[in-house]
């Protein structure tokens, strides 16, 4: 099958999300296939942050009357627009790492069994869980597969990535939640904003807003606790933003009812403003259209990989079925690291590398055109066919 | 003694910091005496954040090559410019609450004794310490005074505010650190950027950047760990940003050498950019001039309080000696709450209220003119003399 650039152009012309791409700033001279690592800035976010700085100037501390609501108000927006959760179940706060720490700690106090994840889960998740297990005197198990992790977590706490960061495998969240008696913490960092998320059956979750939600580097993360569980769960980090009658400043910690008990210190207001602004774009697109685009653009990318890259020694190791896949593709190649560097430096295509041998191409649905996938993969095949990557210096690892 | 507005104008004319005030945005129609709660935005910060958003647009994920250094690079700036600490001892990260949690946890693993603070310490500190003590199986003691806390902390962990949030009392940090065998965690939230801080003798500290450092609402906080202690201390929150060879993504947590081991998740880059930009202004001013202004402007405010407010039932309860005082003044009055509200709503003067009976007037050295102190206190005396505050509705508590 021959896939021409004209085919890609036709797909873009028919893409209902295409007009929204104009709101994003694409790095000049680059084909950006790394929105799974850092999403692009939109004019909406730029304007939203500028407006926040203006508000700070005009109202200073008095603006806190409104700012104080942002972590739960924007949490409710995430819940309704993206996560299939109810009002009062999502809080925007801190980082994924800190939020997972809070929920894993609370979950360990709730379930006596082991704390379990799989070895393919994202590093910070594994490190946090290992630490919590040691602190709470629980066994920590890093299973060799998701299936083995589910098996081994009975009676304990299970943490799984909804979409895995390396291969892009998308798990069946409701099915796994329903099949285990473990308390499951879902990490939605690589799924929220890329695929449909349905937390209706879920107990606990955390997620990131700087990838597919385009809220900016280090933008605040979110956490989800099922409403019926909230009263039984306590954050280990007893901060004033989670305390009843916060400004009473009374002795003793007494957490608020509801999701606010998982707040700790003062939230980043510019970060919340950025998230609020990016949700304007995402709600305009709608997660069902975003998820549909994710499936078709990754299908398109896989077709290109089959046609062009397999003959050059690449193995596309992401799931073949779009229903089991997030919005990035993993391409295994023994020279993936120098290829990734050379692709950036010699061909202007931004992807990233994951140990030991995976080149990731992120096809973030809102910001990636079909022609971007076509151009990016075309340059990749030319590069590898020419052997130019063989001359690539081993460069210091870029942060991704 | 009669103090005229002309006296205030003369003091402003002689103030070497006066020209820098033009870089800050004062809320229109307000006299702002609340920089101890939220510092004002400067054009430097506004431009710094705009530049960061531009950088994100132009370079996207590739900008992480530079961003990754910000938490330690700006930590070093804080160390050198404001804290009397050495390079490699300060990290910018998370919130004060989360940073105190990390250090208190690590300190408790280091010292077997009780975890002690005083009942006048800031609420989030007390709540965090109570939680850490319970988790680590330590006794938690909330002493009735700083002196009793120092007494009771022997062999354990002691947490003290360098400047207390309510009365503005400034403790002798080196003397207390030298006099106790407890591991002391200093909270510099109400001192950093207002008074001189000398951490040379200190072991551990945390602090805030959105008060006297003017880095914005929820801007990232900092933490300090004495170099010689770092290897013995472990953060309870084992995040990927604190791990050796972060992007190796290997199994098992292995913290980096140095202060970076207290990093957790992805830091807020816009927050770091704001802090970097505000430090340009603060370094231009210099902490010795800032601290000198803090002493003289609070002296001036106390003179006004003695002359005008004492006869109206106010008691100035901040230390009389400038050497023992931060940059805010506590005025006790039985009707402090309605006075604070009426002063804002009827006279446009922004102060804040602290339970049970304290009106705080923040005289943030960089952004408060002597005429602001004069005008604010003049309106306060007129308001209370007129009895207008007696008609003040009990309004919902403003966040401060």
C-alpha cells in the first residue's frame, strides 16, 4: 500500500479538530511528535496566564476570594469533561508524584495487603510506592506484567497506568477494577486528554496536566477519590488547605469533608489559570472527538510504520488495536537512541527515547496533523535509510 | 510627638529603595499593607513569566535542557542573596507544607526524640508535624511558648518560625540553633526577603516565596538542608526528580547526592521563572537595605500606632525592638475583625485579621512607602474614631 502526502492532507481536511490546531504554538522549524511528554502552549493558555497576572496586579490578596475555589472548581471541570467522575471527586493539586504519595499512603492504611504495581509502570510511581510500602511496613511487589500485578494484589493496593508510558498500551479500567478486590490507584498521566476515561467504577486515580492537557511544564496535577471513600481516607500530608475552617487556624488537624482533604499547601494559581484556560480548548474539541482522532492518527502512523519503517529494522510495539492504545506509538529499534537524536538534530523531528530501545512518537490528537505524522515518519525513514544516524555522536540525554 | 505626612514624604525621599517600588503594581484604589500575605507583582515577574511562555512556545520539550537546572540554580541564588547558605544547600520545590513534611519526616528518622513546636507556630506547620509524629510513632508536643518548645525538644526534632506569623517576633536563629541538641527546622516563610537570614549554623529550613519575595500566589517554596547532613537524610516522597540517572528509569529508588534528593515530581516552571525574575529586583535592592528598611518602616508604623491608635484601644503587640521584629506589625483590638473588614471596604486599606483579635499591618520593605504606612494608619484611626466599624456586617472571611 502506498500512502501519499496527499492522503494525509485529505485526512486533515476532514478532521473536525483541525481548526483548533491554529490556537497552538508549534516550535518553528520542528515537526513536533512529543506532546505525550510536554503538550504545546495555546494562545488560550498564554492569555489565561496573562489575565491571572493582571488579576494579581489589580486585586492582589483580595483575588484569593476567587482563587480559593480553583482547585475544586477546575477539578469538577476535569471530572465532567474528561474523566467520567462526579462533582466533588477531583482536586487539582501538587504533582503526580506527591498526589500518588498521598493516595498510596491513605490506601495502605485502608488495606492490609501488599502494595503492588508492574515493572512497566512509570518510574516515579514505582519509586513512590516502594517508599510508602517501607514506611507503612507493607510488602512491595513489582510484578513482571500487568496481569501478574492484578493477580498478586489481592487484599492490597494496586497501582496501574491506564496507558503505559513506554508502549502506549491502554488498559480496560472498568474491567480490571471490577475483577480485583485490591484498592486500585489508576495513573491517568498518559490517558487523560488523549482517550476516554471512565472513572465511574474506580476508587482512586492521579494524573498529569502537562501532556495531553497542554497546561504547561510542571502544571499542577490532579487526584480523584471516589465520593463514598473520601470519609475513610486521610492524607498523610496534613496541610492547612485541607483543614476545616482553614483560617480559624485552630489547634489540631481536622480535615474538611470531601475531596478538599487531599489539599496540602498553597496551590499554584498561575498553574490553575493555565489549566482552566486549556480546558476551554479541550471542551470545545470534546473528548469523544479527541479520542477518535487519537485512534485514527495512531492507526495512520502505524500504517506508515508498517510500510516504511519495518523494512528498516523497526518493530512497532504498541498495540495493533486502536481500542487498546493511547496516543503515542512505540517503535523499537536497536539504534533507537542515536536515531532519536539524529532525527531531532538533522531532520527537526521531535520524538523521544525510552530505555532500552524505544523511540516514542507522540501523536497528540489536538496538536498533531496527519501531515505531521507523514512528514515526521518520512524524515525518519530517510534518515535511517541514509545511515546518517550511524554518525550521530552520543549526546547528553535530553530531558523528556 | 506629632508625625505629619510631610515627615513620611521626607523619609520616602531619602529611601534608597524607593525607585524600585515603581516596578511593582499596586492595586488601584488601595493602600496595600498585606505584602506579608501576598507580595505584589512586579513588571519583572510579569515579563519573566511571559518570556517563559514564549520559550515554551518556541522550544517546547527541548527547553527542558535548561529548565531542569532551575530548582537548584535558583536555590543557589536564594542561598547566596538571602539566606546565608552555601551553593548546593537550597532547592526550590513544591509548597512549604510539602517541604516541611519531607524534612520533618527525614528529621524524625534521624532523631529518636519527640517532635516539638510551639502553639504559636503557623497552622500548617503544626498540622504537618502532628501527622509526621503519628506516622513515625513519635510524641508530638505543642509547647505554650518558643522557650518551652526549645526546652522540651532535647534529643528530638524542633520546628520554629523565624518570624512568627501573628506577632512578627523575630527569633535569634543562630543562638537557638547553638543552644539545643534537637535537630531544628526553621520556617523562614515570614522572614526570607524581609530580614537578614543566616543559615550558616542551621541544619534544616523551609520557606515561602509568595510573601516578601513577590513570586506570586502559590509560587514554589524552598527547602534547605545543611550540606553535611544531606547524605544522611532521605525524603519520604521518593519521586523521579530526586533519583540518580532520572531518565535511566531503572528499578529501585536511589537518591542523587546533594540537595536534589529532596525533589519529588515535575517542578512548576512558570513558578520558577517568576521567582528567578523577582530575584533580579531583590538582588538589586540587596537584603541588607531591605532589612534596614524593614526596621525603619516598622519603627515608623509603631510610632504612629503609639500616637494615634493606642488611645483608640489598640495594643501594638509586636516586639518594640526592631532587631527582634519582622516586617509586619500586630495590632490587638477587641473589634479587630470588623475593623479589618471596614478598613478594607470603607477606606481601601488592605490589612489582614488573625484570630482571635489581631489586625496585621504588613509593611513589606520593597513595596511599602512611609506615606503608605502614614495613610493607612491615618485611615485606620479615622475609621475607629468615627465608630464606622461598629456598623460593619460580619462578612465571610476573606482568604489571606
